[in-house]
C-alpha cells in the first residue's frame, strides 16, 4: 500500500479558461488516499469538460513514511488531462502526459522543451515543424546562426544545441537529433546520447523543468517500447538535477507504452 498526497494550488490568470485552469481553480485541496498503484477518480469529482476516466499517478510514499506533495503541472494543453507522475528523488518528478508540446510551459523562465530536429536544424516535419511554426521565424534565424560542424550539419546525431524559445511559452528550446533506427549502426547509443546531452545542456543553463517528445519515434522508426526504456532510464541518471522532467507525447499508443514502462522502471 502507498500513501498519496495530491495538492493542486489555485491559479490566477486573465487568460481564457481551459479545462486545466478550471481544475486548478475549482480543486484547491489536499487529500490523502490509500492506493495500491493508481487513483481512478469518481466521475462526479471533475468538471464535465474533463473525462472522468482519466488516471493521475502522483508521488507516492510507503505508509508510515512522510507523505509527498505533488505540485500540479502543465498538461501540454491537452483537455483530456492524460497525465501520470512518478517520483525519482525527494525533489524530482517524471511526468508523462499526452498533449501538444508547443503549448507546454511551467514558468517561462526556467523551462525548456526539446525539439527532435534534423542535423541541419532548419525545421522539418513532425514535432520539428510544429515547434518551428509555433516559435516563429526567429527560431529558424537563431538555428541558422548555429555554427556548422561540417557542411549542412549544425547538430550531429546524439548531440544537442540550445536556442531561445521566442514565441513559444517556454524560455528555451533544446534541439537534438535522434537516430534513424534502421540506418544507424548503434541506435541505442545514439538515442541515449540524445537524451543525455539534452539533460546536460539543460543543467548547464539552469533549466529546472524540461519536456521531451518521443525522440526518433516518428518517421525515424524507433520502436516505442525500446525508445521509452532508453528515455526513462536515461532520465533516472539525472534524478535530483531537475524539479520536473516531462514527456509530452502526441498519441495514445506512445503515451500508453511510456506509462507502462515507467511503472516498471521508476
């Protein structure tokens, strides 16, 4: 059995109400519940704009120990509030959520999102194109100014570069290049390096909140299960270095695989 304390602070904002803001404003409470693994909420507990089937995995501590308080965090703009939390140290959370990474932010000062870029760093398809569109042309200009290490390569596979976030709600974008699964000679090593170098670069730039997409899980063809194990295991190496590490995932299939493996690894 575990003991869970879930604390949702109030939000003061002039922005248009969203389901997340509704939840924050209406549910200013602290409650302790005995659970085995996850908390399934009573349908009447949520505003009608939220799906009652959602589950939230919060920080948990064994009964008899000190209770852990989990701050409410961004859900990447996803009204369905599919979100799972795991504690990896007394001061650090891993949060897995389904949503739009371009809308994710925490404070706009110490937060960053990771862009699954290509080696040219000038935009592309998938999450790369979405981030460039949301950030505006200033992001492409900043990427253009990143020195090339060889012709048409600003960020080799497995490495990371940082730019401002410009029109995004976060302070910075960390660009990394994941491996193409079927052509990379050592895809596991390359994917580990991509996550690890992002986290090192974020740490060097005083980032406290960072959000990753599922690197290489789109057209680069990395199997979801293998990619999730590498991602989660690498994040564990940095337990205590960040307040929150998020995985903001765009599909149910990827989200479900990430949560399933996080339950095993965290």
